[in-house]
C-alpha cells in the first residue's frame, strides 16, 4: 500500500540510507553473532562479552553514519537524505541490543520462533508506516517503519529468552569472538555491497526515483528469498556445524537441504517471473509498471541465489571463512564493474548486468565449494535438476496462459488463475521427476517446523 501513497524517489532515498544501516549492522553484530552460533560450548562469559562488544561496535558505526550523512546527501543531490540517515543511525544500536538473544535462539534451533517474531514486527512496522503516510508524513513513514520493526524484534527477543547479560567483559573472549567474526562480517559486508552497489551507482549517476524503481523490482525477489531461501540457509548454519566432522553426512546433508530449498524457491521465483507483467502493477500500483520487467529479469537469479546461500555456511562450518571472503570479493568487483557499464543504459540494463554477473561467477563458487568443503559439483547440480526442470515447465504453462489471456481477462482473476495453474502443475511435475525428493522435502519441512527449541547452551 505504501507504494500507492509515496513516489519512487521516496523509496530511492530510503534505500540508499538503509544500505548504510545494513553495513553498520553487519560490521557491529553479524560476525560476533555467528561466532556465538558456531561456538562448540557457549559459556556465560562469552555471551556477556559478545553482548557488550556488539553494543560498543554498533555505537561506533552509528557515529560513522552520522558523520557521512551530509556528504552522501550531497552526492545524491538530496538534502533530505542526510536527515533520514541521521534518524536511522539508531537502528544498529537497537539491533545490537537483541542480536545475542537471537543468536542463542538460533543455537537452540528456534528458527521458527525467530521467523514469526520478525514477521510480526515487520507487519506492525508496516501498519505504522501506512498510518503515517496517510497522515502526510511522506518518506518519514518509511523511516519509522524501520525503527519500529527493529525495536519490536529486539524487545520480543528479550521477552522470549530469559537471559540477561551481566556487566562482564572478558578481553580474551572478545579477541576470540572478533577473530572469528571478522571473516564472517567481512564476507557478509562484501555480499551486501555486491547486492546493493547497483542502487548506490544508480542514485549517484541517474536519480533517486530510478533507485526506487529498481528497488521495488529487487524487493519482490527479496521477499521470495526471505520466505523460500533464508529459513533453509538459517538452519544450514548450525546443521553444517554439527556435521562437519563426518564428511559423508556433511555432503549428504548439504545436498538434501539445498534440494529441499530449491523445491520451494525455484517455482516461487519462476512463477513470479511468469506473472510479473500483471503482478507488479497489481501489487504496487500502475506507477511501478516499469519495475515489472526488472522483476522478470531478476527471477533468473534463482539458481545462483540458492547456490550462494548454502556455500557460505558450508565454508564457515569447515573453518574456511577466508575463502568465503574471497568469493564475495570477486562477486563485488565484477558486479561493480558491470553496474558502472550498464547504468548509463538504464535501470533495466543494470538488472540484466546483475544477473549476468551472478551466473558468470557461479562456476567459480561451485569450484571453491568442491575444493574447500569437499562437496561435489555433480551432486550439487543433481540436487537442483528436478526442481529446476519442474519449475521451468510450470513457468511455461503459466506464461502461455498469461499471454493468451492478456486483454481478455481482468488482471486480478488472470493472476489468480495463473497462480492456481502453477500451484497445481508444479507438485505433479516434481513428483514425476523425483518422487524421492518430494518425500525428503516433506520430511525436512516437518523436521524444521516441528523441532522444539532446546535449552540454550
């Protein structure tokens, strides 16, 4: 609904500001949080030290955001952007206050609870932003959406987990956490930049309105990733960590989890691509029709996305975080070059360049996975084959229907029927291609949803 109330330039401005917020969160919290998740034995000294280290680092990164706010606003030719960045500088601090609680919940396989809290927090934040937008607060509605959602998630984490940090900071523990977390944070930072650098380039060379159009295109694929990929990759981190000493089980677990993820993510991406021309204006409004072509291009990312989201936790589990950094750096450099070349041609070409970079670097990613984690490429491709084949055939059916009924059916019933065609044909196709995968996917999904949270170590 916000897309119907606010112009593309507002979303472009908030997107640029959020890049800096996400960078700050990665630097301050993500590396140490991953160290907490992966710690073989988590004692209270480590947990306390992690909490205070996160809080200190997040405060420092918030100060950096405040310092660069006006120079960035000048580069983007948007004075109001500086005020937005200053307001959002508090978000990394809010996040740091709850990140150790969330890491401890992840250790206890509380992924379902975390996902639910995140969903509720974002829904409430979205509701607040809609009210503010209707009251005429413009892009400040988007600013408050972020602050409210982050605050609610942190408060919920404190309520759900009865752990309270003590006033204790152990220097030796901090060095261990930072030592491990440095590679994790660096990898995440580079991956984040490689996935958002195009927005910064478009904002600096074209306009914030163009950033908004591009961002909405990415937003739809991000939503699919959030609900169809990240739940599996989140489970992958502690799962791979527990299997790392048994290579046969590690490899089998990798392929099974990735295949299950692909069985969910591939039809979602390809189905949205087939529906894109009518789906995007229906969801976001006619002002965003230009984003429809971007969405269709970005759905081609599905195979590289599923690959990347499992390679990184596998390398972490094998004690190869530096390799993950190297992979991320290659992707960042190639992605930046491709974006700089494509930006003068328009935002659609920026999206095309992004997809090309992802496919070009995928063989290198798989090779590094084979060399450093001993996960065979053939097995990885075999795990993805049936979901991809079934999704492509399903997508062809949906696309043929959408083309045949364009101008004949109204958009809403057209999208509904197209979705039903995909939902009915895909399971049948997947069962015909690989019925063992269907059974394994059902078992894995039941395991993920039914696993009770264990006492936090």
